[in-house]
C-alpha cells in the first residue's frame, strides 16, 4: 500500500485558505530498488558484470543470469519484470 505524506504550504493548520498537497511515495518501488541493489552487489561480489547480468535476466527472464550467492536468484524472482521495466523507463525519462 502506498504511503502518503502531507506537504503543507502553510504552518498554520487553522488557515483553511491554503492548499494542502499530498505526495504519494510508492513503497513498492523502494522495495524493488533495495532488492535490485542487493542483487547488484551479490553479482559484483562474485565478479560478474552486474548490469549485463541483470539486463540478460530482464530480456530473457532466465534466472540463471543471476547468481545464487546471497539468495540473489530468489530475490530477482520476487520482482515483477513488467513493473521493473515500467519503473526503469519512467526513471530514465525523468517522469
């Protein structure tokens, strides 16, 4: 479930003439980033080129691109590939 944080334009809560804005922070994206970072580190520690291995996995969905070291292969299976691609493209485009 997304976590919402309030960003108030005013310090006076009694002032109802000001607009209160909300920023939705996607907790799932944060978890995906933490997981992908752990996978990246495991691949790097084993001497692989992490970017090439992750891209190979994304393109083929073949988990053997990812090492079993530190349960990285199990972790990559928890990430929905379509959601990952969506996040990657949005971040690449800055939108």
